[in-house]
């Protein structure tokens, strides 16, 4: 996939620049140690024909919290970064787009704290991240990191090596994506996506603690509350998951995408007949502003 061309621009510390002409330092902590934080955000062409960044404030507020959790200098307000993002979208003539802000460090090959940081905002077109068909999911041999070993609530670049390894393993074995468990063997999340499963008219999702509690996950919880779909948050085993009616991933890139199977065990309930499918439909209508709140569904 080509993420940029000669005309693509990005925002780098207050300036619009051509992506092909920007540079980064090869002696930075971010490159060598994964010491950076980022967000994944989506913009949508709305039903009214305008461009809308979905939950922009929540995403940029989390970016600031992630930087604080990793002791990274942070220079911009949420309002400044939202304004800059709309500018990048406009100059790249993008409406349905993925947005990637990154806060990264300067040249520093030691483990000493940085006294400055850089912030970049990039955008590109994105097809459905996990496709549009029901997914064939594999329980990974990789587990989520011990939350005492990281600031697990921070969206830090280095954490995603774990996700990449799990995803590579799944695809090498003929699956679409991976499901990771936590250090105690309970189901946790996918690479870059939270998960829910459905059983007997109720949704279940792993509780915070060993997961990154995502903004899309919070949106799904809002939708369920408005649609009066009961949801339980807790610790669940792979065996419990395999007795479910269906399951789905949710995340900014993944959006809401259903599973067809887990470890070659096919879920028994047709996706079109599930509450999970209803959540998927309402989510899509909400982000494109076909409806302004889940309650209008």
C-alpha cells in the first residue's frame, strides 16, 4: 500500500510539509527503543457531505495522557492538534481517511529523559483494515505483556511489537487475525483491537487491567447502553468464548467486524441475526452521522 506520494503533505511541529521531503533522526530513542506514542483516528465523509473526525477530542486527550505516562515532553493542546488535522485532511483532499499522530523523541541513544519531542500528523486513505467478511480468528501463543511491566494504558509504539508478532503468527497459520490472552490465560484483545462476544442476548468483554481500553470499545458500550443491550465486563476463558453465539473485534482501524470462527470452531448463530450485527450497523451510522446518537436507532 502506498501511504503517500509526491503531493502528499503532513503536519510536523506547526508546519505543513511534503511527506516525501521530511526527515527523521536515525539516532533517536523512538527508532531504537520504540519510545514514542501515537493515536489511530478516523475521519469520515458524513451523510451531509462534510468531513468529521470521529471523537477527535478523546483521541488527542489520550495522546497527551500517553505522552505523560511515558514522561515524554508534550507541547500542544488538543484544540491545536485537531485544527492541524483538519488542515492536513483538507490539503490532501481526504474525507474518509485514517489519521496517525505520533509524538517521538530526538537523537538520544541513552536512557536519559528527553527534554524535547516532535509531533507529526499523517493521513492516508484506508480500506477496511480487517476486510468486510467474517474473520477466522486464532488464539495466539503470544500473551499480552504483564501490566506491571508497562504503562499498559498508554498507546506506546513499543507495545505493538507484541501485536505484530501475534498477527504474523495467525496469518502464517492460515487465519485472518489473532486473539491474545493475558498472563493468566484469560482472553484479552486482538492486535490493535478490543473484542466482545455474545451469548444468549448479552455481550461480554474483557475488563480493563490487561487491555488497552479503546475509544471504539467505549463507543460500543455507549451503543449497547442506548439500545438496552446488557454488557458484562470481566475475565473469561477461551473455553467460555468457544461456547458463544458470536464475537467481534472493535477498534478505530478495524471498526466493528464480526468473527466467523475461533480456532476453527464456527460460531453457531448467523451473524445477521445477532445483536452484534446491530451494534455494527449503528456504529457505522453514528460515525457517518446518518444518526447523531445511538439512541435514534
